[in-house]
């Protein structure tokens, strides 16, 4: 099939520091990809303008290549209200209250579909992860924070806030640490990238014998990657942290299973992708040791197969599979 007979759209994955944009085919092929810095502006206009400008350039490339575009799909941080206005964007607060779909429709006169980055990541992995004929899919993305989305009967589960709410903040340890959300002992407060850093630094500061002391002394902080690398070299303290993270994630997933009963759980996000089996295996083993068996029959836990581009592909899926 020649390029111009395949369906294409422009996908945009907006993040706090940068935005990725691409021309994407319905099969999930990324034809042209670009990235721009998200402007650190106090008002929305210059930020939206920079996204629009980068989108115009992609549209020109598509026209030159005789690629017909069906629309624009946009993934963004935070949530949105019933009118489509963005809310709770901690990293880009100037965009709160903005209706991105209307801004882009006015500019490009085409169909524009927006959704949260967590929902887009979930859709990207669901549609393009090669999971086969799966109807119920749970996706956990482990990065700086913890994002969780679900597809039920082929559609995004939208229980509240137009998505699955924010299950990264289910309370998992009542005696746990304070969370950025104001709660205490949330999954994100014990098992996210920032939580791994905090726990590792606390252990180093308490005088534990660990090679992480060196990373802390040389860089001034300990990254989650430092912890997984030290654990792979049999550092006992680092292994303890990894086991703890796996335990909390397994508890969170096991709890969600009795509500959502997924057939497949995908573990994605930068930290999970970097850790691979080092995290997947203990999460898997602990999960199946505690989950309510009737809700986990035939269930598989797998590493996300769509890696860095899950958000972009999910934004494209908003256009290609409009009944999400
Ligand atoms: Zn929280």
C-alpha cells in the first residue's frame, strides 16, 4: 500500500519540558518526528503558539509528501473538565483553563482530539503493543510519578476526571511518607521515581553501607537508575529498595485487579523500561502471591512493548480509533 492510501494524522505528546510531534500512520509507523522545548511562559499564548508552529511545519511536510492527514491527536499532562479545558497541569500551569482542541481546530480546520498523557500512553500500548485480542487491559507507567490507565471492553475506563482518576494516589501504606498530592502513603509516595530517590538518600544519610553513597557524594543525588544498577551488582541496600518498590507496585496492581479484572497488565515508563526483568520479575512473583485468584485467571503481566513513543502513538490512536 502506498503512503498516501494509508491513514495518517499528526500526533502531539506534550510534556512539562518538551513536546514530541510526529506524522503517524494508522499502523503505528512514525514517518516524521520532531521535538520542541515547552516554553516556560507565564501565559498560555506563547506556549500554544509554539505547538501550533511546530504542527504547521509537520503539515507542510505532509503536504509535500502528498500525505493526507485525518486530524490531530494531542496528549497532555494533568486532566480536563467536561468542557475540555485543561486542569491540574502542575508542570505547565499557564495552560490550565485552555481548551487545546478549540485552539488547534481554529488554526487547522480539522478534527482535533485531546486526552491525558496517561490515557494516551495506555491507548498507545493497547493498540500498538501487539497484545492480540485483549478487551481488558491495565497499564502502569513508572517514571518520575506513577500513572495508571485502563481499557475495558476496548475503550478507556473513564471512572472520574474523564479517565481512571489517579490510581497512583491510592493509599497503600497508612504509615507511609507524605505525598505531593497532600495525602500520605500513596503508591506514588512509596514506589515512584521520586520516591525511590528519597528512600535511597534517606538510607545513605542514615549511614547504611551501600555503593549508592558514592553516587550521592559525586552527583548530590541518587537516581532510580543508580539504584537499579547497584542492585544488579548485588548491593544489599539497593536490592532492598527494588524489592520494596516491587512489593508496593504489586499491592497496588493486585488491588486494582479486583475492580478491573484485566487480562493483561503492561508495565511501562522510563524506569520500568530501564529496569526490565529486574523489576518485572519481582512484581510478577509478589503479585501472584497476593492477588485474589478469581480476578487473575489467565492474567499476564508484561513489559510495555511500545517504549518511548507510547504517548505519541496513543495520541494518534485518539484520531484513528475515535470511540476510545
Ligand atoms: Zn498522593
